[in-house]
C-alpha cells in the first residue's frame, strides 16, 4: 500500500475515534437523563400523568438504543480499519 493510502486510513481512523468519543459522551448524558427521569418518577409518580411519563421514558430509551447502535457501527468500522492498517505495514 502507498504512503498516501496509509495516511488516508489513519485519517479515517482518527475520525472514527472522534465519532466514538462523541457517541460515548452522548450515551453518558442519555443515561444520566434516564436515571434522573426514573428518580423523578419514583418520587412524583402520583402527581404525574403516567401515559406522558411512560412516553417520555420510552423516547429516552429509544434514543439510548439508537446511540448504542451508532456506537457499535463506529466500533465495528474502527476494527475493520485497524485490520486494514495492520495489513498495510
């Protein structure tokens, strides 16, 4: 493989690392929001509209699942790219 191709692979890998960091940070925030929501529900469920509470909780959970799926894809691409980079040396 050429030096230019190696640089391209390294650049792509760096972008994936940044994406991974972004998704991990988003997941941390999402999980914190879910935990806070559960605490609010535990303390105030009697005065909240349960249908709305459940809908909001399901939306947060769906967001968490979406972020986990995106993170998985990035990590898979990183692994494939790492293999390609290892073969080019």
